[in-house]
């Protein structure tokens, strides 16, 4: 059983790239970080879409990561449940909708999931993160390290203070 | 929403506006004009967002074009990458891309078409096709399909995922990766990668066969589908020199609605002598037409139906058998092209099967030779034509002495279909709109007509059954006769 970190965002739109940037940092650390799950999958996409339900197959836990336009800083974390939420376009599903698609398509209970929303400020077509968003990313990376160590430390369910 | 048209051709007609219809990676809208008998006399599909790629690519180094133009679309970026690279091969000094490069470009293209068609059928159109055009709006979305038809949802997910995995393996990323460059490709995949992907392609074949069978069943079981938004059209598509179905390369062909061949094996680089473009003041999308027929009679359709009608055969066994069955069961009589708009979904699945067969046959090959050549005399102009998932795609560039793009002309598939989509919207509205009540089924039927073309504005035409549409019926005095629609989300 694997642990999945599934981030979405566009690195061409400044702080919208927070999720993919976090994945990049995790990629660098994954082979020398004690306590992380042995079977760890790090996936970065532009948008969560219905086919990402397939990425949940065989997962014991999922961490969705996205940039937040508004909300708490430096980040907010909440547990996510499957919910077939209807939005304007099926090209961009919410984390809840991806979980719902998984349950409906595969007739299985979705793995435990969390959503890490990192606060961003600029979402214009610009290169690089803003200074403040970079600080938030540092904090989010520290939290993610704790989450991964908890996920790699034993059988689920595991509790994690946010 | 009280407007009087200044177009003399529309004088005295009542205007019904559907705004916004959807996004076009942006937005579009539909307006209908009714006569005093409440019949639809004119329909217009307006594209209201300005794209501008042809302008801002100017002044950029030509080698950036295949990377930049991919950003035109998040659904079929590979098509733009390939068309731009083909166009710029001679500019880079490659009269023809080397065989190894062509092979892997073809594999990338097959994966692209497969995942795009899977997306459209399973995720965008299946809610209408499985639940009915008049199903409750709240059910017309992919999650409801997954709940009611989990096996169909699983197949759609698997096919889309597989196609994207091939794209990622060949070009580095699922979206906006790079394989094709002017002169060839940047690198060929390893033999091990090819074998792994080929094994996955084999596993996808049953799902492709099921998809063809499902699309066929849906079409044949519903008599309404044969005449829905029916407008006989001319078709245009590439075929190989021997008439074979070919998504990557070939020459342009045109077939009239009655099956006559109007144009055969026209050199793609000379598209300008075949096709002219006109503009309309009410849309940012141009209206291509066949020069010989003129702007009124010269409209045509591109895409899966055009390709299956125009080719002599498909060079993979199962798809060719499926195509012959499709022709015999859709065309009104032998020798005539298939015309039923909604049979396009079935045609799309036959192409999906063909692409899977191509990938099974080609992924394990390891063509020898260079990936890239620049040995020929460099040109200052190039045209690349390809059959994208939605239809014929044309990229045309001119480059100056400093290797900067000085001219770019792109005719994307959806643009070719502009008039055909307008005609289909009018026909759909004529069938379902009685001129009084603005109903949910009306709104969705218009969306169904547009969606059958799988236009690039499909990002919004498949909105989970509840596109924000506002429809008003206004008489010639400006009095609102009826209003209805769905509210727009924030």
C-alpha cells in the first residue's frame, strides 16, 4: 500500500505553483528522509480531474495539496471526505469529487485523505512564487514532513494535529 | 436584454440570446433569431474571447513556436506541438523529419487522440448519451455516470490515464511536454519504455472495443439521433496518398454532402489556395470556406466523421471493420457519406480503437537513425497540417533572417467547424424550440449540438449539466416575451 501526495497548480501563474513546488522539494528529500513511507508517490498536475481517481488505487492515505486564494496563512489543513460536488466544469474537480469518483467507479471506500491549502497572493501569469508565499511553503513543508512520518510510521488510521 | 440587430439580414426578426453559452478556455454565447411564426431563421455561435496567439508569437525565435502554441489548448496541446514542428521542419533545415522522429511523433499523436477522444466521450458527452438529452440537469455530469455506470466510468478513466501516461513517457509531461522540435524530436524513448507502454496498450484494447460497441448501441437504439440537428455538410480531411486514414500526414480532400469528390490529394502546403477565411463582427472566431464554392456555400465540416467518410480505408484491422459497419448503418444510402451529427460520437470511438491498435503495433518498434536533422537548405516559410482530435489543424509560419517568426496563421479544427456548428445550433433550436417557453431541455439540446463537434470550447460545453445560460425572447418592440435559464456561478 502506498502513500500519495497529489498536488495541483500551474507554475506559470506565480503562487498557483505552490503545490507543484512543494512536490519538487519533496522529490529532492524523498530518498534521504528517514521515517517517510517506503512506497511514496509524489504527483504534480495542473488540475485534479476525474482520471486522478485511478491514482488512488492501492493507496493507504492521500494528501491533496493546492494553493489557496483566500483563507488562513500560512496554510490550512482539513480531512476530506468523498462528496460528488457539482461545479461549473468537470475539467477541474475538487479533492472531494475525486474521492467520490473513486468510490463510484471502483466501488471501494476511498482512502483517508487530507487537503493542504497553502495560502498564496499572486495568481497572475508570472514566474516564481511571491516572497510571502515562499515563507508559507516552508511552513507547509514542515507540516508535510510530519504527515509523511506519521503515514510511514504504522497502520492507519493515524491522527495528526493540524 | 433588449437589443435590436443592426444587421439588415436580421431586420424584423426576434432575438433570443443565450449568454454565456460557455467558456472557450474563455466564453461563448448563442443567439437565435425567430420570425413571426416563431421559427428559427438564424443562429449564431459567438466566440467572445480574444486569443491572439497569431499576434504575440511574432518576433519570437521560431524554435519557441512548438512550445508556445501548445498553450492554445489544455486538451490537445500535442496537436499544436506537432503541427508547429512539422511546419518548422524546413525552416530548421529538414526537408523531411527523419524516420525515427516521424515514428515517435506518430506514437505521441496516437496517444493524444486516444486520450482526447476518451475525455470527450466518457466525461463530456456520456451524461447526455446515457441519461438522455432531457434528463434532469443535476444528473448530467460524470460523477452521476460513475454512480450509475461504474464500468463505463472505469473504462473512461483508464483510457484517458493511459493516453496521458504515454504522452508523459514520450514528452516528459502529461500536458505541455516536449517531444517534437523543428527538425525532428529531442530524444527517442528507451526500448524498455516502449515495451512497457505497449503492454499497457494491449490491456486497453478491450475497453476500446467496448467503447465502440457502446457508442454504436446508443446511436442505433435512439431513432431521434439520426435526425438530430441534421444539416447535410461538405467534409474536409487529410488522407495518405493511397487514401488511407492518416492522422499525422497526407493531402487535403473534400467531399460534397452527396458524396461527390470535390478535391482530391490537394497539397497541404497550398491550403491557402483551397481555403479562404472571412470574419464576422460578432465573433472572434473566423469563418473558413472553400474558395471555389464561396462564403455562402463553401462551409465544411472536419473531424472524425469527415475522416471516416473521406478515407478509403483505415490501416488497422479492427477499426476498419468498425468503420465499414458505421458507414453501412449511418449513411442514408451506399456511396453517400454518413451525415448524422450524433454518429460523430461513434466515429470518435472508432478512431479511439484505431489509435490503440497503432500504439500496440508501434510502441515496441525501435527505428534506427537520427532523431533530428538539419542538413537541407533552410527555408523561410513552412506549413504543417495534421488531423487533430477535433479535425484538420493548420499551422503556417514565416521566419525572417534573424530566425524570428514574422507571420503566423493558425486555422484550428474548431474554426473550420464554425459555420457547421452555427448551422447545427440553428437546426437543433428549430427542432426543439417552439418560440415560447425557454426550457432546460432546449438549453441542453443546443449544448448537445455544439458538443458533438467536440469544440475547443468544450471545456465549458460539458459543464456538469448546468452551464450558466440565460435565454430571453424579445419581440421587435423590445418587449420581453419570455425569460428563463440557469444562474451563472461566481
